[in-house]
C-alpha cells in the first residue's frame, strides 16, 4: 500500500541528495510531492493539508546536522508524523478488571464487522481467552446466521435471539438492545471473559442505525468500541468516521480489506480526524487474515 507515495518520495529525495542544507524551495518541492502522493492514496483533502503543513513547518525549522542528510531528515519527520497520527504505539485491547471485557463492533454494512467478529474471537481464543459472540445485527435477515457460521468456524459460541421463544425475557428477537444486554448477561453466567457484540450497519450513515448503536453502547458500557472501516472507502472515510465517532464515541479503529487495492489513505484520514488509534488490520476473507496494527511498521512501509 502507499506504493505511489513511497515512489514519489524516493524520487524527490533523490533530487535532494547531496545538498548540504535544505532551502525553503527544497522543502516546498518535497511537500508538494508528499501532498500529491497522499491525495493519490485517497487521503482526505483536509487531512493532507494539515499533514503537509506540519511536515513543512518541522522541516523548515529542523536542524540539518551530523548523522542525517537533508533527505533523511525529511523522511524522519514524515515517518514520525505518520506514526503519531496512526496512533503512536500499538494499542492493545483494554481488558476489564472485573467481569467480562465487552467489545462492541460498529461500522457501515459490508465494512467487515461480522468477519472481524470471527477473526477477533479466534485470535482471542488462541491467547487463552474464552470469548462469546452476540448477534445484534437484526437488520439483515442473514446477519445472525452469518455470525453463527463464523462462530462455528472460529470454535466460539454465539448468543443470538431466539425466534421460537415467546416471553419478552427469553425473546428479545426484535430488539437489538435487549439482545446485547442478554448476551452480556449470558457471558457473565457462562463465565466467558470476553463478549464481542456485532451490531447492524447500513449502506450509508443513517440516523436510526446510529441511534440504535448508541443505545446499545449505553446499555452495555463496552470496554472497547471498535469502528470497522473498509480501507477502500476513500474520500468518504472522513464523514463516515466522524458520524460514527459522534454516534458511538468509538475507542479504536479496525481497517478492513487491506488486502485489496486500497492504498490505505483511509487509515490516515480516519485516525487524523478522530484522534483515535488504528488497532487492527483485516487482510482477507479467511479467519486468520487479521493482525495487530503497528503504526511504526506501517509508516516504514509507506516510506520504504
Ligand atoms: P458487515 O456487514 O460489516 O458485517 O460485513 P461482513 O463481515 O459481512 O463483510 C462484508 C464482505 O466483505 C464479506 O463478503 C466478507 O467476506 C468481506 N470481507 C470482510 N473482511 C474482509 C477483508 O479483510 N478482506 C477482504 N478481501 N474481504 C473481506
């Protein structure tokens, strides 16, 4: 990902090589290339503007000294700024001190939430946790079944509404908030230490969906709310992320479909406008196509 950015930077830095100190014209030429490359990578326009302004300011003010030549100096600055925006250190899941750790998933329909639920639960299970999945996406007829399939593949139980039940207590079938509450209660009773709650998305940001997600958040008070976003989303990333941040105040970002053609600009856009860390990357349809997101590695990859 970011091939184009790294190619452009390499080309520009080549031109800088050999110069003893950076002139304002050098910095501006470099910054222009960075701007163009980030826009090509589909990083949102306001984010590009802010990023390049910071790189420019730091590059102009930077002492070009000893160990680093000017181009290395700018690479270092770009690298540091990228790492910073992407969340700094790798952010781990915050586990609850008592009772089950509650993780809620939010995002647009098709973003990859249900798939992520399977991946995350399998990953946690491999680390010795005992997760349970809760199916709160009651919008799409197939969503509950899809989560059950994923749970089976991951070897993790799924708590789902019970269509045959009759009383309100055992039949929260139509009400995702009740299902979420009941799912957390099930986890407590069956001594699961992690609950992953899958919620409904829509194709676009929608007030009713957001209100539902927000109600679920208030009802179960999750330790983490993970916002799942398709890496291919491009310029829409900013508006979608801001709407979800306002609606559910998410705690971390999961970038899905990083195996596709996307240059990953969405990661930078979303992290930059929300100030939230990217925590995981989803890199395929298989349950093992999932990794912790490392801001420093990603930044190095961008600059390689
Ligand atoms: P949800 O509506 O947010 O629950 O999204 P799903 O989990 O149902 O995923 C939507 C589609 O994207 C499915 O066909 C998944 O197989 C696919 N998908 C999910 N994550 C990834 C990923 O990381 N890479 C690729 N290539 N496909 C993915």
